[in-house]
């Protein structure tokens, strides 16, 4: 296996959101700080948008670490449902009985949980991933759930994470009431070229690479930065395949030729490209 060949303890370029491998570029640090600030400020809704593969889910997991001991959390991955189904998914992930079909009773269960958590000094945070798929019924259900509050604070806070279509949806006139509840919209960009090498080195170090000789040559890193468009998932895909190919070739150093071979073997026409920065609305929707 190529791990031993390259002096690695574990796979450095996996696709699952492992917080041990999280690399916080300046842009990712800013996005994380904005998410945490929004929740600590008592915001009803905080929205995170970014192209597929930019690390939104991993960043949200890191955000939730800040509130691990002070919040009850729900994480909904399936956003392609109607409003009632979404409420049941949220209630289920909070550990409540979601078999009830009466929306009034579902809301009562939810409200009682929020009050118990608030009385215990804990906040309740609901995360909805892939939120660009939310239909109007689901978004209206979230807006209604956000109405639960005391005279001085929200009883529940929502984090919506999705692709740029989510920000486009929020500017629709039909969603003006929902948009008024959004405290901030945070954009997560791909890495600039200068960060790609640091990202690769960080993941290799966490995976146990300790050689003084760089595993990827500077030319290989520049090629990866270009071909991946700076998107972490794309970088991982290229690097994973490059490690395997170099091992098969008996190469302990991955050069530009290895990357070129990997790129020719992959269908990079399907890789997501960064969105036009001007296509997104302002970060602050207040």
C-alpha cells in the first residue's frame, strides 16, 4: 500500500470531514469567526454558502465544537423534503419522538424542548446542510420555528449551509420575510494558489509525513493549484491518485509529470469551479 511507501501513518487525503485534518486558511478562519460570532450574538439565521467541495460541512463541524458543552444541536442532511418532514427530521435529531404527524403537537414538542434547554442555560442550534434544496414550504417551516423566543433572546438558532444557489434563492421577493431573519451571509471561497501548498503540507503532516524532502515538488503543487481551482475536495482527489500512481511507478517524490498523468486520467470537466464573487449578495443581510 502507498502509505508505507510514502512514510504515512494514514490516508491524508480522505473525503470525509475529519476535523483533525482541518486547515484554516485566512478565508476559512474569517468564515468560521463569522459563523461563531453570529451564533454568539443570538442570531436567528446564519447562512454559509460555497461551491461544492470547499469545506462547508467540515467548517460547520468545527463551529459546533465551540458550542459542544453549551448547546443542544441538530444536524439535518436531507433538505429535499416538505416543511412537515423537515420539522420531524429536526425533532428526531434532537432526540425527541418524531412519529407524531399533527404539526401543532410537533411544534409543542419542539417548544417544550427549547424552554427546557433555555432553563438549563443552553442554546439550541439547528444546522441544515445542502440548504439550496429547501423548497418554499420547508423554508416557511424554519421561519415559523424561529419565532420561538423570549423577550430577550431567541430560543433556537439556525445555520443553513449550501451552494451559491441558496444565496440566489434568498434574494427572491417571495422570501423577503425569511431574509429579514438572516443575521449574516458568509461566503466560503476556494483556496488562493498560495494556500494550496500549505494545505497539502498540513494534511501530510497530520498523516505522519516527517521527511525533510517535500513529497510534492513545487511544480507539482502549482499544477495541483491550477487543476483543482483551489477547491479542497479537488485537491484531495488529485493528491490521493498521485500518491497511488507514484507508488506504482516507484517514485518517492511526486513531480509535475505525475500530476499531469493523474489529470489526464480524471474527468476534470466535472470538477466545480469557483463562483463569480460578484454573483453573491452582500455578507450582511440585516
